C-alpha cells in the first residue's frame, strides 16, 4: 500500500510551512506504519477563504470579524 494524504487548507501557508508539513506527515507514516518515504505521496490543496465555511459562515466573513 502506498500512502496518499490529501490535505486541504485555506490559503496562506508559506512554502516553508508546506515543506514542514510534508516532512512531518511523511515521518509520521514511517514511524507509525513503517511506510517507506519514497512511497508516500502528499498533496496540499489550498482553498480560497470564500470557498471554505464553518460554524455557518464563510471563512472570509469570519476573518473580517476579528
């Protein structure tokens, strides 16, 4: 089995943060499941705030309230 992780986040993560996510998710699969890093695939999808909602409101509206 080749692990595949599909991570969806709102836009705004830096390249360095994404790199760290890929490194740490891969390390977790190696440590917990014994998977080979070269068989692990991770896709990060960034979603616009206006296309993400929670608690009954869109994320861009929530951020305007702060």
